[in-house]
């Protein structure tokens, strides 16, 4: 696994430090992102303009994040609109887009001559399990495109109000992680008819929770205040317990556990938000994955460590849900979904394992425990 230590005494300095470290990988993979944006109808001009619009929304909600994204662009010597679009890539990919794509070259990076195409975005992302008793712990798989499997990294971020560690993609502030106050977050994407690009990116929201929250209660306040554009469920472990929150432009809901469990795939569980739900990325099996998890927790497994949660997300031939994504060689860009990492954590420690729960016995792993 690639690992970076990100540090700076100001948001701008942290951004510059990050940008210098990730610059080449961002350049190497920007064309893949461009192709994915085009596959959902985003023109180059639309992509970059909405990236900057999301940056303006970020500045209103949390000015420090805007300064950090500006720093990334400066450190990587990239146009600010590219870095802004990367941080808003979820919103750009999931929000409805009415106008057709065109082929205006990206600012700061030459347009590709590649003829690679995608026939859609069939696939799914991120299944999660959390337990409230006898201790608070959680695990998730992170699923993303096979072609971007070298475009993410483990990070340790210091200089923020609360230092934290986790995983994210190159050029993007944050994703999954745990901080020194014992607050950890996992996420799964949802889809709602009101989703819209140009709002505060979920990756900025993750970064703020990890950088600032010192308790579940504090994380709850930040999440419920966030003007999201892409519907998402955040499950948060903290020194004061564990909670799960579905956020969308239509509103927010705090979920009740299934007994002592929180489980989630990629559809809304809160009745007040489910009415506007769209099927995520033509996802064929979100309900089946959730049913498989319900069957597994109904057996009330004896859990004494967070690591024991990871095998609950194992899937293979004969299972009703396909939690572990294993692409086939013939699947093109946009359809070749792959489980790239499995992460489990408590308030005291976090382990990042490369690959899916199928790979646990042999996977490279990084563990963070105690203070950073």
C-alpha cells in the first residue's frame, strides 16, 4: 500500500505538502476520471465549472478546506479546477446530468487521445457492519474502479486540530479514518433524486469530521449541518458510542440499530428519505447484500475483537449478495468494480487491509493504535 504523511501548521501548508506528494499519480489518472465523468454525461467544461462551484460551497461551510484544496493545486502544479473536481468527484458522478458531453480539453493537463469508453456505471460501492455491544466497532469494504487501484493511499494527517489516519484517493482530502480523539468514520454512497453537483463534497465532510470531532456528539453536529450534494451514510464510532446517519439534499436521518448492529449497503433505510431514493449506479444487489448481513447478524456471532467483523463481509459463490467485488478481465472501465480495501476500527485502533475480505489471510495491512 502507498502511504503518505501529510503535515502543515496551516490548511494551505497541508495542502501544498499533499499536492507535492501526489502530483504525479493525479496526472497519471486524470484521464481515467475524465472518462468516468464523460460516461455519466459530464462535459469537460461542466466538470471543471462544477468543481469550482463546489469549492465555493465548501468555502461557505468550512473555509479551511478551500484553503487546503488551493494548497493541493499549488503543490501539485495543477489547475485549481482539476483538484476541486477530484474532491467533488462523487457528486459529479452520482448527480443527474441533463446535458450531453463534449470534449473540451482539461485545464492544466493535455487532453488524452485514448479511445477507451465505458458502457455505463453498473456496480456497487461499500458495504458496512457496526456493532454497539459489547464494544463499539465497525468495518467496511471500499469498492472502486479497478483502473484506479493505484490511485489511493493510506494517510497520516497531522497539524489539524485533531490528527488522524485513514485512506483516501490521491488529491482528495479524506475518506475513511480514525482520529486521535477516538472518532472514526466509515461511509457508503446512497442515491436520491435530489442529489446535485456543486455542493459541499462528502470527502470534505469526512475531512472535517476527522480533523475536528472529539466525540460522537460533535460528529453528529457536523454531519447534520453539512449541505451535502451526494447522498451518503456515515457511521461514526466515538468515545461516547456509535451512530449512523443518512444524509441527502432532502434532509438527514439518524438510524436506529438492528438490535446491537448497524448494517448498510447502498440504499436508504430511513423511511423519510427512502421515498426519493434512486437505485445507485444501476446496483443489482444492494437489497441482497443487506439481506445477507441480516442473516449473519441474526446468528448473533460472538464478537470480541474488531477484526472478527471483517469476515462478516466475505462473499463468494453461492452467497445471495456480492459484497466482495472481483472484476473479470473482460469488464471495461466503468464496469470493473473491485474491492480495494477493507477497514475495521474501534475508538482505540484501526486496521487497513489491502483488498477484500477474501484476501485477509495474505493481504498487506497497516494498523494505527493510540496517538499519532
